[in-house]
C-alpha cells in the first residue's frame, strides 16, 4: 500500500472508529468494573479537523494495530496525536482506548484533553471529573463535576464520595468542604445530598448522614440509591423496624427494582425474620430464574429455616448448573450432619475442592472422623490433603491440632504443632495456636514464651498482646504487667470486645470495680458472649449489684446453657448452679 492510499483508508477508519474493542465507560461504570460495549444508537457523525499526512498515517497505524491486538501501539499513537492536534474527537478516542486498557495515567491525561477541547460536552467533563477522583485530586474533580451539574447532566458525586473512602481524613475533610460549597449553590440537588451523606457515613457519622437524607429525601421515586443508604443507616442504628416499611414503600413505587427487593430480603434475614426472607428470595428467584446468586441465597435461608429438603434441592440445582459447586457440597454436608448422617456428610465434604470452602470442609471431615473414633483415618486424610495441596499445609496443620484439641487429645495436638513449627518456624499462627494449647494444658511458661516470641517479631500484634495480658491477669498476680500489655492492645484495637473484656477483667483484679463494670458492659454490648457475661456478672456481684448480676447470667444461660465458665462462676459466687 502506498502512502496516499493509506491516507484515504485512514479517513474512512476515523469516520467510524470501530476497529478497537468497546472502551470502559468511566461516565457510567464504577471504578474497577468493565462496561459492556455501548449499544448502537443514532448519533451525529463525529467531525474531525484538518490533519497533516503524518497525523493521519499515525492514526491509521493505530487502528491497524488495534485490529491486530497491539493495543499498546494504538494507545501510544492516539495519545501522541491527541496532544499534538488538540482535537476533541481524537482526544476522546485516545481516552476510550486508555480506559479500556486500564492505563490510568493516560486515561487521566486524555480525559483532561477531551474536556479542554470540548468544553460543552457533559460526557467529557464527567470523564475528567472521575479520572481526577481516581487520581485523588478531589478538588479538581469537583470543579469539573460542577460543570456537569450546570449542564443538567447526571453527576457522579456518589462516586467521588465512595472513591474517598480509602483516603486520609484530611482529604475527606477537604472533599466535605467542597460538597458544602456546592450545596450552598445547589441546595436542592439530590445527587449532592446523597454524596455528602455517603461521606458522613464513611466518617462514622451515621446519625448526621441519616438526618441529612431524612431532611432532604429524593424528589424522584426512581432515585433508589438514597433509599438504600437510608435503610442501611437505620439498620446500623438499631432502627431496623423503620427500614423495612421504607423499603416496602419504595418497592411499591419501583416493583421491578432488583436492588430494592434484594436489600429488603437481606434485611429480613438480619432481623431474624427467616420465613419472610425465604418468601422474598423465592419470589426473586422466580422473577430471575437464571440468577444463581439468588438461588444460593435462597438455599442458605432455607437451611437457616431448617427447611432441609428445600435447601438441599436448591443446592443440588446449583451443582447441576455448575455454579457455587464447592459451597453447595459444603452445605449439603451440613444438612447431612443435621440429619445424623455422618457418612453422607463425609461424602459431600470430600467433594469440596481448593478454594474458599476447602478448609471448612477439611475441618468438618476431621472433626466427624475423630469424634467417631476414627482418628487415624482423619490424620491420614489431612496428611494426603497436605501432599495434594501444599499451599494449604499450614492451615491443615492448624485444623489437625484444633480438631485433636477439641476432642481432648491435647498431647497429639501438641505433637502436630511442634512438627509443623519445625517445618515452618516463622509462622506466627502456629506459634499462637501452640501458646493457646499450652495455656489449656496449664503450661504457662510455654504459653508466655510463644506469645513473647510473637510480640518480639510483631510489637503491635494486638491479639498476642491481649492473650498474654489476659492470661497474666486471670492466672497470675502479675496485674500491673498484664494491664500494660492489654492497654497497648486497646490502643491498637479500641473497639475490640475481646480486648475490652480483658481490660475490664484486669481492672477488676486491681479492685477498680466501677471501671471494670463500664468496660465489661461495653464488651458485652458489642459481643454477647457467655464468658464476657460471666465476667460482668462477677463484677456486678462484687459491686453489690447481685440482682443485676443474676439477670446477666440468666440471659447468658438462655443463649448458652452448657457454658462451663458460667456454671463455675455462678456456683463459686452463689453456692448453687441454679439462679
């Protein structure tokens, strides 16, 4: 082909710009997701400027390179010509290619060129805003998004807010000020209101976020996202009973909106209305019969409702459809266990392959076999699993030790851990598990040695700090040392209920009853556990609040009637196991 012919071909190619795959559309698609190629719609022909022969030839090479999957060449040529020509259409084409390839810097540069060279194009301004947000340039992004707002286009203020979730507090504070500035200009803009509500939620200001959404509800019934956020906020603030009517009302107005109905069904589960949730999921599956996520959710809800036949049917359907196969076998195994069919359960668990459900299946197999006196078989299976799946070797050693320990075979569990530590001396999980087993065997020197070894390697390991501090407080009189360890863990994880429990317990040991009670109440509120309840009841008893102590213990017994620590605590303090 001579150069003149190439130029003519380039003109034809540029008119359609159809040679490369559909680009990721930053104006409609969240970050990290690839959009489907846009549907063909009638549009005015793209108008290109007058170009030199060199420019046309470069663009021709780019298009041919794209046809041959050399997208790197296509991108380089288009970016170079976008910068050289400052042409809006070429800038857009360069941006689409960069976005499709995930070339972040090129996508940012070309989106800014496109926005600059086509200032009245809302899509161009929106693309620039989103690329700036992805790059962390939130103030610049907001200025472009304001242009979209002025042009009456759909903005992505929600994307800007969501993209700031992983940034530092100063960045989020700056973005919050930008939202406030725009809200002063456009106080009734529901997209701005929603974006600000998202920012408030990210900063833990759930009540402020909810108040904003309630004060300025969307005027258009088709705006679903603010309703979903409002419902989630109500649920998080223990006002779930208000969330369900809100969702039902919105569903009545938008009966075909899958997001609303799915959120409603999940919220029913969160509020323990399992039978109602099962009805909702069944209705959704009937409407969307090819949605295996719904089918799996319905299986789990049916399992929770103890509708085992229905659950098994949905799980088998998933296997037949080659979807969620491992999870289906895992849950079929659980159903077999519920029906006292250990052999059937073993058969199902054995079919779970490597992946998210593999270790859970291995644990259940080992537990069933050891509990039924088939320890040698259990250990043989775990050994075979380590040979066939060496990437899971450490976790399988942990499963073996845990299962042996749970079945009162502590000596064997210790041998397993010591063998594993010889092979993997740097693994802190193995050391921590051996420390916990040593505490169970009253070998406090070994426990302390292992935990201090972990802390020496990871000084901010809150779990090890807390475990050592709690054991020293509970099993020794080294209270000051224990408190120092636990306080360090508390600084690292201030809301961890296990750490709050430990801090409350060491304060009790030191005689600080009011502080102990305060901390243990917080711990029990966050984690209603029988051991925390035993501790709080003991502190209340010592603090002269014996009636309330009995109430705390009684409620804990309802949740876990076979708790040995509750029984021992009540017997030790009251002289009787009954309340």
